């Protein structure tokens, strides 16, 4: 027992606080695993009370024993506006958790060799807790350098402009980044009168207080942005890609992997809009008919349309509990049964993207899904829905050249003809071959950059060595 206690005191320990949601928790877990397996740290996750969904609880319990977790007590949010957006709720919850986080950090300091606190992008108010107990404060940004650069420049942008960003006379040009039209910028910035906009400006200001920022991107996909941010103060370290491995996919109850085994190599388009993405009923029908018209094989993770989701007791635990198939035309299901497979609500995405039969990915452009697609060499069709997904789509199409774009009509609908055209182009056309070649190049680079001596590996090693020096 004394030996174990001595080891725990000598081993450098990090406290991490991710925002709720698997899109935040998953890359945080991969960062923790890398710090443990390569650099010899141990880690404690501190989770906000809103993280206590069954999915996230099961995920935390599956992590290696070198990662422990502490859950924060609930804070009162009764004064939050009834129409408060998720960014406002998360920000309020984090800012009101400073006393509880301070208490946990004090306790960890007595039991471990605690050397740093790493917060998520919505949780920088908790730097106050870390500073009060003498810890350096880091931020892990689970998205890309484009999004991070926007947040770092947002306080200045807010102070120097008065119009809504959709009314800017030209695209926003951030250093080293692809220009982004105002209407494609981060969704919480689209209404400057909303509380969530004020919170985003506030967070952007606090990012500058970090001792350093880690970002889940890598130089091959954002070369200019990475080089510029590396000179920024606080310094930014591109340590990605941080993605889970296929073993975390779980058991394939749907049988979709068996179905993929029977399809020709590179012939199947995978369609998924993420765990929180849903289409309107009319758009869902257009997608179905467009897939049919394309004459291509497809594997579609189908969710019930907007307005049909059932919200659980947790505001982040939104799951479709309705069978989505009745919202599709029965004749579509019958006509496409030989070339398509429909999976309700969940599919083992990493295993699907890594399967030899998968030749394309129609995606909402969430960053985790984007990186998973690049890692597996799968070209994309962009269908952004919310958050930073529209600006991710611009970067994928115009910046990286890893995706094709769907064009909306004036009323915002993507019609069946457009869907069929772009799907055929990705799977069979010359533009599809061009994009596929680019993605294969990035796949090779991504596999190397996290290996010893390469850019992302060395960026994380630099941070790890600094923290180890603090523990000596």
C-alpha cells in the first residue's frame, strides 16, 4: 500500500474538465490516453452534472484505470431564460461550478502529484478554480484551428463591427485560414442580441488567459493556420488527430457490417448526420428519393425527423425514441432494398468508415466525424446543420479539397436531383476521383503525424515535458 501511495504521489497527474456531450468527451479521452500511455501521466476527469447521461457514464466507466472521474454537483439554472441556447446553459453551469471544482482540485493536490488543469472550450471560467490552488491552466480545443482562430479574434471582431456577421460586406479572413462568408460562421454568432453570443465573446477573451492551448488538428490539413497559431500567445499546439479506435464501437446489433462485407470495394455511400443531427420531414424524403435516383449503394443511419425527437431528463440527452422508418415512403424502402441498408439511430461509425466497401461519406461535418473520415481515407459530401459545421464544410471543400458540396435551393431545401447528381459525382465522377486522391494523401500524413518524431507527437511531447518539469 505504501509503495502504491508513493507512486501516485510521484506520477504527474492532470485534472481535465470536458464539456458535456460525446463530441467533447471522446477527444478528451483520447488525449488522456495518449498522455498516460506515452508520457506516463495519470488523469482525473471532472464532469459537470449535465454529463450524467447513461451513454457518458458507460463511456467513463470503460476508460483505463489510470483515468478516474469525479462528478460535480448540480448547480441552479432556474434563472436561465426559458429559450436559452445550449451554449448559454453550458456556460452558466461551468461558471457556477467554480467552488465545487476548487474543492476537488484541493483534494487532488493532497492525494496526487497534480501538475495542471485542462479545460474545454466552454469551461474557461474554471481557470479561476485552478489558479486559486496554484495550478497552470491549459485548454484543449476539440475542434480545428479555424474555429479556434475565430474564437481568439472574436473579442476584437465584436468591438470593431456592429452589423450581424451575415451582413458583412465580404467573407471573414482570419490569419492563415480559408475565408468564410458571414452566414457560414459559427451558429451561436449569428444573432448578436442573444445571450449565447455574449457568452462566446466572453469565452474568446478568457482563452487568452490559458498557459497554452491544445487543438485537435494537424498541420497537413491547416498548414498556414497551425504555423501562425504556433507563434500566438498563449502558444497553440496542434496535437491531433485525436480519435477513438474501432474497439470502442461496440457490438453491431444492426448487422450493417455483415451487409458491407457483401458489397463491392468502395461502392457504398455512408450517410450520417451525427448523434444530434436530424432533417426536416420534407428534406428526409428528398434525400431518400435522391439516393434512389443516384443508383448508388448506400448505408443510411436514419433518425426521426426534426420535431419527432424525445428529450430525456437531461438537456443534452436528446435521443430519438421513435421508429424513423414510417417517415420514409414505403415504396422507397421496398425499391432500394437490394442496394441500400437503413439503420435506425445508431451505427458503428468507425468500423463503417474503415470498411473496404465504404467509398464515400455524406456528413454533417462535425469535427470528430470529419477527422474519422480523413483517417480512413473516405471522401465526403458536406451537409452541415449547426454549431461550427458550416464553416467546417467551407474548409473541407474550398480549403482542403476533401469533399464535394450540395447546393441548396433558395428555400433552403436540397432537392432530389441535386442529391443524386452529387452522389454520382463522388462515387463515379472525375471530381470524386480528385477528392478521393486528396483524402488518400491526407490519410497517409495523418497516420504518421502522431508517431514519434512527427509534428503532432512532438507538439504534445513539448507540453508533457514542461508539465513533468513542474513536478520535479
